[in-house]
C-alpha cells in the first residue's frame, strides 16, 4: 500500500529495482520513488538485470510535478523489473493525503470489526442465557454443564473482548497532530 520513502541525498544515489505486473501486455504508472535519473532506467523480465531486456517503454514527467516519473512499459512477459537511480524522495501533499486515507480506512475497518464482534458476543450471551432459562429446555442444560461456564464468566468474556478491541483500536490511533474525534469525523 505505502512505499517507504527515501531521504533525499545531497551526494550519492539510491539504486532501486521495482517489480511490476504486466496486464494485457503493458504496465503503466508512476515509479515508486522520485527524482529519477531517466537515463539510468533499465527494464528486464527477471530481477537483477537478468532475463530479456525490455526496450519498448515511454517515460514522461508532469510539468507540475517534475520529480515524479511516469512509465508505460510494453512486454509479453508476466512481470518486469525496472531498475533506476534516484537521489531520494520528495514528500508532497499527495503522500500525506494517501497516508490519511489509509489511516481513516483502517480505523473504519476496526470500528466495523469491533461492532460486529460486540454484537456477536451479545448474541451469544443472550442465546446461552435464553436457552438455560427456557421452560422447554429439552436437555435441561445449565450454565455449569457448559463446561463450568457461569453468567459471570460470560460477562467477563464480554468485558475482555471489548477491552481487547478497544486496545487494538488505540494501537492504530494516529500518533500525530490529529485527534481520534477528528479522524472519526472524516
């Protein structure tokens, strides 16, 4: 989902190799890192400059973002390996926005997970207690017969699950200038 960013170097370069999946004979998109030395781009069908060299590709940059490199690669292989040099990444608003969308999506997923699990725990508790107290309980099952489970055990299980889910949610909370309420409202 996220590409780890590289600190920008004043001297020296990074050499990066990216694996890309070819679909219907092509791959198109931005390279994972910025400030690419375009003449250093080399594309092969196997990692480490191995396999067949791919020569059918186009390179372009956007006027408003000249540090980003866009490629369109044509190949009949399943994958290609793009190797290039970079002086490092440039952090931009798009990177921050992508990170925020990812965090908000994760929080929403965890909230849904929490809701569904709490609902399941409540349903299990209700069904168990309802079954025990039914007059037509054909097997005369008691909570104790369910492996020594008591109503207190069920309440403890419910509390433990809720604490666990809350802990997982707090572990994914943003450790930055945003508050939980701000992210919930997004």
